[in-house]
C-alpha cells in the first residue's frame, strides 16, 4: 500500500504563474482533504472533497484557489497567479469515508511551494 | 469556533527525560482528539487518539488522556529518545465534522 502520494515534493513558481499540486489518496479511500502549513505554524484546513464533489471549502481563499477530485485520477489543488504569500507546505490527507473523523487521517508528505 | 492551544516551543530535553506537552481545546460538541508527529521534511503521522472522555490513547511510549473537565489532552512520555525529536501537533475533530483543527505545533529537540 503506497499510502497518500503527493507530487511534486517541491515546486518553485514565479509570481503570477500557476501552481498545480496533485494528490493520490490511499487505495480504497474516497475522501480527500487539503491543508496548508505556513512556516512555523500549524496546519489549516482548506477543502474536503469526495469523488467529483466538493463537500466543504470553507478554508479556501475566495480567489485564485480551486480544487477538484475527478472520477478518475488524482485530486488537484490549483493556485492561479501565485503570490509570495502562497509559499507554504500543502498537505493532502485521505480517509475511507464518512464517520472516520474518529480514526484520524492518513497524510501525504506534502508539496512545498516556493514563490519567487 | 473550535480551537486548539498547545504549549509553546521549542522544547529541548536530554535523553531519558520526562516529557509533557500541554494541549487544551475549545469545542462546541464532543470532539475526538489526536496527536500527530511531523519528522523533518515529512508529512504528519498519527501518533495516538482518543474519542471520548477518560479515554487514554497510547503509542510508542507516548500517552494522552482525554480530560473533559479540564478540556485537555496533554502528551506525555516517561523517557524520551533522540529519535523523538520532531514537531508535535494536537488536533481535534468535532462530532460530525470531517476536518481537523490543529494547534500551532510544538518543536521538540532531544539531546544525547
């Protein structure tokens, strides 16, 4: 079991470019969560998705950020027109289904985005 | 809203010392509580959890007890090792919610 796979591990973008972060959940997991970790801070929830549906996007910035989890393929977190403040580690987690908040989540190793 | 407050770091201890990292929470319902550990350059790993009051979570010598009366979930270990050096995050998941609310993390360094 390969676990939650995120790529790339490191991503450097110039201001104004687009960043695409990918997350493949654990086998058998249908729920994906994205979190952002700013330097020296804890993780902040961004968005929760199931296949083809966004369930909770209360933590997503209103502009430039979007997420999807298509029927086939990985979940994608997309940041358009990146700014220096977007530099952070972005973590993806997955779980088998509803009612699993009691079981914790499996996290990926993260994508570290640097905007120059 | 829900929140988690952790003991500020960094914490530096000698090997075999006793460890306590304090964690208190605020939640409207009856949350599940977690400790996650993040080793350098890696993602978070679930260390232990407790789902109801008075439950004790334990793993790898670490323990934490869910105290509803004091809204706390302090992490303890009797004898730390250099390999325990990492950042530790306390988190909660409120009943019916799917997302985790994290504390700010506590960086722990163990010196030989």
